[in-house]
């Protein structure tokens, strides 16, 4: 949903009383273009990354990567494996 807001003399924009007291992250992606994300230090749409299950899976992946040397991928083999 889009809405038009006017930036006040103090440089502020009101988003609505329903957001009063909430934290937001504001990213300026280019001059005059901002992305506003609602959340508590962690944006709401990234909170899933901080669950116990994902944390455990990431720990396992990092441990595997630390003991497994990098090797070139055979894209033909990977393509065939993906078609099973």
C-alpha cells in the first residue's frame, strides 16, 4: 500500500499511531529512496534466521565447511541429481 506523506520542518514523517513506540530500521538504498522495516533490532521479516532450529543448522553447516575442502562442482552431475 502506498501513501503520500509530507516531511515536516523537523525532518520527521508520521507513519501512524499503530506504530507508536515500535523500532524500525531505515535503509537509504539511494538518494531519496528509503526502505523502512518494522522490528525489534531484528527486522520482522528476518526473525526466522534467529530461531533455535536455524541457528543449529547454521552451526552444522559451518562445522562441515571448516573440515571439508572446497572442490570444483560438476554442473552436469548436479543437474542430473536435481532431476530425481
